[in-house]
C-alpha cells in the first residue's frame, strides 16, 4: 500500500509541475483579469497596513512587505 501512495504523490507532483492538477483548489482561478487586478490591489494595500508582529507571523520582513505592497496592481 505504501508504494501505491508513493505513485499517487509522484503523479500529483507531475501534474502540479505541468499545471494540470485538477483536484487542487485554487480560489483565484475563476477571477477575470479585472477581478485579479482588484484582488492584487486590495491584498497589497492590506499588506502595507500590517504591523511588525503580523509581518513576523506570516514570515515577511518590513522591506519584503513594502516591496510587494508598492507594486502596481497590474504586475504579478
């Protein structure tokens, strides 16, 4: 049974690499271009509002948060 699960893990890894994983839930996959830009704008603005403790909790430095938060919404 262990070998069967190893095969499934390997297949899933190959699907993820190819971008074809059908059983992986991606909440942003169905957003339109404008929806994605709005999402980026909101999340980047929120990132700039986090304090030092909150940034530590998510594993970012202030510089990293500022760099990401200052990107224009149309850039990935």
